[in-house]
């Protein structure tokens, strides 16, 4: 008991980084890390994108290169180019100056900044309650509750059918008090890897418009999911172009995954304001975002933002980045297909179609916490207790081991129920 810090208790390790610590401590040579969401090449090594390598050289050799402070808003060339990536080159919102952009500490910082802004200023009838998908990225709940926001959930994953619970999702939108905040995963839903179809997105957005809910998009995987930046931006652009949506749209954008800038913390918040007097209000929004950034980090980090801006603004590097996105996404898709095929060949109990129906970095495998624990202890295969596996951790050298390990634990627990 501390004399100076009331009610302070030691918390358990963060689930993901605790998992990584156990993996690092494991001495087995054939251990496999399917936990932390970071891309790995076919040899299981971190991969610096060729576009990034070239951009770094161009930046370092450029005239006037320095490490001076950025403005409080961030690196303006990055903000300009990042908005075009997420909204499109011909975005009406950009042309009409309806967008306010602020650099953030990657996607987590963007969510925290957006949450703080909404907590302070949003006047919704539901006291700013944020609705999260069930399940969702574990840190979502932590980010918003730490800000004092109320959090609720909407149905998303139908575990019995390994599919989207669209009916439950739509009913939750209808039943939530008018003016609630709905956090939507723009693509490559984390942790399930299951995204709505285009038709389903249209239904979801129309229901949201009927209740005047605010949409908070989390976009962490644009281009990384399918290899196509335009395809992965469908939900966001559909919302912005939906004339029925009159409420603000907030987008939290990360370049950790799709540019491989994990440790550089490159992200942005974009707020699209649909009010008639948006010019005056947007100036106020910008000033308040600046105040929040100034009080928390003074001003955003420069190096990663300059790298991303260099990639996005140079036609040759942009083309190389498109190739890099294809390289990463196609390898992950290949591993999904390979794992599923091996499970079929092993006649592993159950249907494994969901592995290839899902997209992006993660697969919600359907394995139970008990199965996951046995995978770790008996086979040295590490994934989150929910059964979420980072498909990016699979490669040609370990996928057969993983398939056999999945098969063993599924059969083990199937027999135990007999």
C-alpha cells in the first residue's frame, strides 16, 4: 500500500506485449509469432518497403534537410497528401475546404486526439457515448474510457456462422440514442478480418444517417488489406458522398502498416464538417486540435511524416509504394489460402472457409482460449487468447507447422468433449 498514491495496484502486462515477451523468452527454435500485428517477409523478418528506403535517401540528400520542430498542426505536405490518399484525388470535401487535418502519433494517437476533441466539444444527445464493434481492437476501449467517454458495443461477429451479424449491427444503430458516436473499421476489421460487403456498407451508412450518429472511422490498413487503396477506402468515401449524412465525419488514419512505419508513429485525424458555416467552424476546430496537441506532445514528430510525404508526393515513389502494397497484401492472401488448404488436407474438424473470406492482417480463427493456450505450451505457436492470428506471421517455412498445430489442438479438445 502506497503512502502517496491512492488505490494504486500493479496491472497485468498488456495482452499483446505480454504475449510478445513470452514469445521472446521461448527457447524453441521453431516457435511462431502470430500475435503482434506487424508485417513479416517470407523469412519471418521485418521488411522495410523499397519505397521507404528510396524516400529516406531522397529526403536525407535534399537541400535544407533538418530536424527542426514542425508546426503544432504537423508537416503540411504530409497532411495534404494523406488527405488525398484517404479521400481521393478528386475529393469534393478537399476541393471545398471542408476538411480539417491534424498530424497525430499514428492511429492510436489519432483515436486519442479524436476522442479528446469529441469529449470536449461534441454536443450529441447521448453524452458522447462511443459504440464499438464486438469484438474490436482491445485498445479502443482503453483509449476512450481513459478519456472519460462512455463506451458501449454493437454486434459484429457471428461466431456460429463465422460471418457478419448484420441484423444485430443494424438493430444496434437503430436503438442507440440519436447522435451517438459509432466507431467503424474502414477495412480489414481488427480482430476478425471480416468486412461488410459494399451493399452492406450502404445499409449501415444509411441507418446511421437516419439517427444522426457521428461516424468515427479507424483506418489503419488502407491498401494493406486488398493491395488497392481505392477499394479499401470504399466505406469512408461512401460516407462522405452520402448526402443523407449531415453530421461530422471523423477519420483516424495510420501509416504504420501500409508504409511499414511502425515505430515512427505517423498518423492523422481528418474531420469533415457538413455544416453550412463550415469555414468559421473549421477554423475553431483547427485551433482546438492545435491546443490539444500542444498540451500533450507540443508538436508532432517530423521524420516519419516527411518520409511518408516524400513517398506520396513523388510519382516514381508512389508507383513503387503501390507495388509494395501488392507485395504485402498478396503474400498474406497466399498464406491464407495455404493454411486453409493444409487444414483441409489434414481433415481438421470444422469449416475453415472463414480464413480466406476474411481480409487484411488478421484472422479470427475460431480457436478457443483453451486451444490457444495449448498451441503456445505444446507447439510454440503464439496468438492472442481470442483466437486472433496475425496472418502476416505465416510464411512458407512455418505454415505447415502451424496447420498441424491447429489440427492437433482442435482434435484434442474435440475428443475431450466426447
